[in-house]
C-alpha cells in the first residue's frame, strides 16, 4: 500500500492511498485503504495522515482521523502517530501497521508497531529543506 | 523535523512516487494532483507488489484495487474499493470527487463508472500473480482468512461452510427468543 500526505505552500492538505489489498483475501474483502479516516485523512485546518498495514484490524480504529485530531490539539506529528499506534496495540498487540503524519506547518513524523521482523519503518519525505526526496526511518514502538 | 512547506510524505521507501508528487508540486500542480500522480506512480510501478495490478491475488486468483483521495480544504473524498479490471484506481477515485456527489464506489459497478470516465478496462492479473495463486492452491490454500468452518480452513482449501451443529443450535435459540424472550 502507498499512503501519501501532501501539504502545499499555503497550508492546503491533501491525502490519498492506493493498494491491491491483502494477498489471498476472500473475494469482496476491502481493507482500510479506501476508508476515509482509516486509510488516510486530510484537513487543511489541522494536517494529514495515512496508514498502511493490516487493514482488517486498523480500519476499526480510524488511525488517520485520530492522528489528525491529535495534531489539531497541538500534538507533534511523530507523537500523534505514536498515540494512534498505541491505541491499537491495546487490543491487537501483534498487529502489523504504520502511520505517517504531517501538520500544516510542515512538521512530519511516523510510527509503527514493533513485531518480530518489523522493528523499523521506512518512509519518504520531500520538502524545501531537503535537497531531494529523502528516505527516513523510524524505530517501531 | 524542520518546519517547511510544501511537504510530501509517503509510506515505505517508494522513491519514484515521492519524486513524482514533488515534481507535480514544483510544476505548479495542486496538492490533489500531487497525491493522484504520486500514488498513481506506484500503481504503474507495482510498488512492492502491494500496489496496482498483478499483485495480491484473491482466493479466485483475481487482483482488485482499493484507493481514496481527500481534499483537506473542502473535505471532499473520492474512493473506490474492490475495483476490478481498471489499473489507475486513484485516478478513478479522483473522478468520483470531480463527477459525482458520492464518496465511495465499489466492485464491478465502480469499474463501469471508470470506463464511462474514460479508463481502459483491462485484465489485472499477470504471470507473477497467477504463479503466486497456483503456488497458494498447491499449499492447501494456506494462509487464508477463514475460521470456524468445515473443512478445517487451517488445513485445507474450501469451499467452506458453517459446521452443521452450530446451525441447529442457533435456530433453536432464535425460536425460543421469539416466543418467550423479547423486548
């Protein structure tokens, strides 16, 4: 799955996802990606977020919407991402998942759930302060 | 992370998608254009086998796509789910925003909408996805997403159905509930 958040110079936020879903899924199964607030969420008065991972679990917690609401309250994007991962961990400690977050001032962050074989999450960032699109890594929690 | 706009953030190390989105912004495109083209780049590149055609075959060997796009100014959303036979899922999602008052279109009906919007109707399977599918069939359809069915889904393929015993018990409780125990 690709999840993307774009914030323009004037603070306009847009988000999106695209995926082919879970391999060997039961025909008709839809995961979190196309679900507003789960796959991604954008609000130009607060920020944007997008998620990737086990959609059957994650969609129930609307992680993207919740992360944007945390950022609306002033929470740093990285912390907002960690908080939504923690909320899911309580019910599904071994879920596979990660979230990216960015607020309207251009700060960004990401978080992921640490499970065997998945202890770091790689994501891409492009901004004027980086000479070119740059790969970033975050340690899972 | 230093505060600076514009900014593009995307999941996983999908570099070309990030570059595409950034270039769209640099050339004066809108934020929605950047998301559509950036995610669309992964649909073309089949990023990680997890985006686009030819990946993640379902239990019948078919690849279907899900996508969404959201405008944070108007809070408008376009989304497609279980999209069949059309490769550019996020492009179709964008058309849902632009040409309907709906938010989410699903399945074959979403594909018909896409064709009406000018998207080609194509086969999303490839040699690779067919190989993945046949390998899965040869491994007793493991892993799969079924539970509480017969035959045992952790050991064999289907078709699966509900175990007989559970069906009988349920019918009993329903009849009891309706006669003696209701609001």
